[in-house]
C-alpha cells in the first residue's frame, strides 16, 4: 500500500469554468488488450455519440496494454483520422496501470474510462460526468446493481458480482453498490492526489480507488445504467476474483493499521454547515460517543462469543479473563482508529499498554461480579453468568470511555499544530511506455512532461511495429504519473475541516 506520496490537500469543489475552444473538458480512456476487431467500431460509435450529444470539448484516449496483435496500429490509425482521438501504448499489461498512466498525463479536468465492448448504454455518459463538471461530486460510477438499472447477463456473472459487493460491504464497509462496472469518472484534481495511494495495477484498481475515496470522505455519485453482458468477454473470472480477494485483504489490513494517510485527501467542502465551528459544544464529543458505542457493542458481542468458546474447556474466571484480554486489545485498536481518529503506528504500543490498564479495571469489575454470583449460588446457570457479565460490562463501559478520552487519547482529539508538515517522497521506477501521437493533439497531453525534460521525442517507431508510419514518443510512466509531485522534498500542510482555500469563504 502506497503511503509515502501525496501533493497536498484538495481545494474546494467549484463548477468548472468555461474552457477555451478546443480545450478538452472530458478525456475518456478505453483500455484495450488484443482488441483489433472491436476497437474501431467502439471508438467510432463513442466519437459519434460525443459529437452529437456532449456539450463540451472532449478527447478519446486508447490505452493499449501491451497488445500482441494489430491493436496498436488500429489505435494509431484512428488517432490520425480523428482529431479528438489519441493513443498510448504501454509495454506492460494491467487495466489499473493503464488508467493511472493516462489519467496522470491528461490535461482534461474530467477523466473517465469505459470498457471497449461498450456494454454500458452511452446515454449514461453525460449523467455520469455532469456532477463532476458542476462541482457536486468527486467521483462518479455506473451501477448495474441499482434498483432502476436494466441489466442483461447470465446468472453466473450476476451471482459473482453481487457476492463480490457483499464481501466489500462486509469486510471494508463499502457503501457504493457496484465496484467493477467499467464505467467511471473522476475529477483530475482528485485523481492527482488519490492515484499515488493506489497500489493495484490490475482489475482491483477500481475497488481500491473507490474504497480509499469513500474512507477519505469524498463524494461518489452513482448512475443507474443499462448494461448488456458481452458473451465473448476475455476476462478470466477465477483469476480476477482471486486477485480481488487478495486486494480486499491488503486494503483491509492497511485501513485497520491506519497506515494510509487518508487525512491528506481532506477537502474544504465550501459552505457546508458541518465545516462551521459551533460554540458551546465539546469538540468531537458527539462523534466520539457514537463511535465508542458502536465499537463497544461489537466488542461486547465479540467478548461473549469468546467467553462461550473458552467456557467449554476452562472455568468461568479463566474464560472471562481470556475473553476480556483478547477483546480488550481489539477494542483499544478499534477505538484508537475509529473513535478518536488516531492513524499510523506512532504511540500504538503505549496506547495498548494503557488500554490494558483499563482492561484490568474491567477485569476487576467482571471478576468481582462473577465472584459475587458464585458466592450467592453454588451452581449458577450459563444464562445467569452471561446476564451478570453484561451488567458488569455496561458499568465498566462508561468508565472506559472517560479513561480513553481523558488519559489514553487526550491529545489526539484536538487540532493538529499549524506548524506541522508532512514530507512526501516518490521514486518512480516504472518501465518505459510509448505514446502514439498525431495531428494537432500530438503533444497536448505532454506539455507539462516535456517541460520537465521527461519526454524523449525520438521520432522512431516501436520495434514490434516497424512498418507503422505513425511516430511514437517515449516516456517513463512514473515520470508522467508523478509529474506534479515528483519532487521528494514537497512539504504538505495538514488541513483541518474548517480550513478553506476559497477566497470567497471568510471562514
């Protein structure tokens, strides 16, 4: 999981200003691998639809993922014939790698992508990007699982899709409905900060991007789509599902340990009442109470399950101590991250040690309750033991919250010091990619890269396609992807929820 690079915090969302003539507002990326038959009909159909219905200037970018057939030649020919089309070639496979590279190099304020089979009805494209243009949302996704969506596909794919989304909801607490629909869009300012945090380069790229964006509090707009399954799809379902599950475990671990700097994605949301300072209300108390109650409820259930399991081979006192110890460690970790918002590993050992002291107090209360019960009756029933333990835990909960707030996490509830900074570093080590460029858009997307000296205008052609008349540019994907944050000494300023870079906002 990438944790070491981010150019800063996001500005307040605003409606995109009217662009100059010919400047693309939307860049639609089509990742392809060995799609020599479907590529041309797809691009022509999409180009015709955008020309007829889209009210802004646009660009279509074909991202070739190391195809071994004539797909690069087809893409280059389309770029030569249509001024709104350009093509990139990457020498490594991976849909996520293609999107990261092309989106990072694009100069369009709205970035989107769709699958080459055009399974999604193109009438959903304008509703997809409109909330991003208006400044209402940060990301937008097409959803095949929304109530009003109309989907035609086999029972096998339907089952896999719904099962995968249930896994995301259960393991990563995802609230979006469809992670893998090949129909998404993102604002460029959001992409520039979010992309360096995404590690996956394959099919899990979409899910990781959405989970991180949602956890960071970014707004995700969902559009119901009409979608028809492509029976000739070349996606390997078993391998893709396996890679996705590995990605879920990796992202879940990173979120649980707090190793992701999601606070860097904080943006001022304009004139949002939630961003205002409210007098006479203890700062963060209401949110912490809610978080503590949720974590406490889950911890109590976890504790009771553990106690019932340990009670099968140990006495009540031993079972209680073991169950309380395990649940206390989990409770401290969960409250540290979810209730009091402490991320990173700094102070984690100290917090756990203090949490164990709080655990000792809880152990004394619950053990004393069990001792009193055993003194009152020689053979108490299991349900009676559980009832006494629940009452003792409820009594200890109030004291635990007060100790957590006043002693274990006393400093993390306040605002960060204004002088604190975060140092970002990034060392790109990615392979050389090639871009096919022709016509008036030959260097439009590389202007910033060229100024940095990262583009080699060699003018030669790919060795694999020596007979191609189309020139190519060579560049390092890492240089392009990180052109705005390649400086390892970039200093980042933390932004508090009430900060704003909008000069019209006096707060």
